[in-house]
C-alpha cells in the first residue's frame, strides 16, 4: 500500500516522464523537419536528434525498471526483466553521455574565444571532431556489452542464493562493476566538465581583451556564451543528480520495510533526461522559436 508521500513521488515521476517524452519528442521532431527541409543533416542536428532519441528511450527504461522494482520485485529479480533492462540501460546511457559530450565540445569549438593554435586547428575541423566523438560510441558498445553479459551470467551461475539475497549481499560489488562498465562514460563526462570550465573562462578573457580597445560596448558573442554555459552547467548538475538518484535506488531497493527512499531516488533519476530537454529548448534559438509558435498556436485553438 502506497503512503501519501510515496504516492506523490510516484505522481511526480510519471509527470516528469510525460513532460520529458514530450520535450525530447519536440526536439526530435523540429530537427528532423529542419533536416528534411534543408535536404541534409547538420552536425548539431545529428547530435540533438541522437540525444533526444536516447533520452526518450532512457525515460522508458527508468520508468519500467522503477515500477518493476517497486511493485513486482520478485518478477524483476527471478525473470529476464533485469537482464533486458541492464543491457538496454548500458547501451542507452552510453549513447546519451556520448551525444551530450559531443554537444559540449560543439558549443566550445563554435562559441568560445581563444587564440591558441590548437584551438583554432580544432575549430576548423569541427565537423570531423564531432563525427569522431560520435564514432567513439561504436567503440564503447563492443567493449562494454560482453562485460555486461559476463557479469550478469556470473551472478546467475555462481550464486546458490536467491537473486534477492544475492543483490543484498553484493551492493559493493555491483557498484564496482558499474564503475568498470562506465569508464568510457566517466571519461566523456570529465571531458564535458573540462569544456564547461574552458567556456566559463572564455567570456572573462574575451571581455578583458575588449575593454582594452572599446569601452561602453556589449559584445553579442558574450550573450551567446552565457546561454551555452547555462546549458552545459545545467547538464552537469542534472547528470550528477541522475547518478545520485541511481545510487539511492540501488542502495534502497532491498529495503522491503520502507520503499519511500527508493521512490525518492527514482524521482531524482528521471529529472535529468526530462528536465534538460526544456533547458535545451530555451537555450537554442531555433527550438525556442519553434516552441513559441506552438504555444501561440495552442492559444489560438483555445
């Protein structure tokens, strides 16, 4: 029986998921229509399409996994649901971090102001750099998928205890396996942090140079930098919350007497793929204009 607070948390999770699917679906639709009109896929368009599609799948995985664990834990642990969800989560999670890092690098190379020759060399080859980053995903999948299969099979074959007891006994082992499986994703996340740091110091350096030559002038490029920084900083904060939520879910899954912390972790986890889609819409001029048209159209219909 759900308590009032837990029922409210489940309601928040479902609401976040619906909004996240709508937000990411909007990003996907706008970029697909734009690509069809232009008869070509731009690099930023491919990144946003891949990111939005991956996040829609991630939301479904989070919801399916969470509802199974909360309402049918025995079915989840004894059947094949855990295996299928684990495989799907591994593929989708690595896809998201790859596309998100590609977006961070794209913003950095496209918007930042640096005169270093390495930066200028990378800036000229931005399309190739983006394709290489997205191609990194094709390396991550073959490396981590066999390891995921081995870990799950070892847990099933080498333990005589039930899945529930095994899960309770091996949390530390589970966390260490997760770190091992996500080494590539951790590297990409650190790269995103580095890009965010460079973008943060870029407007400061640029403004200091502008003040040497011009006074009382506001550079429009600074505003673009600030918007990009907001998108990247929000991505980092929400990503940290996402992993905290997963850690809470894993730690509290075996607490049969109190499922409230688990539901709280689930609500935190789904915030990242849902919330960041709207931050992307507000931070991208094309998406923001398209969303304004949709809102105006809805107002006219009402």
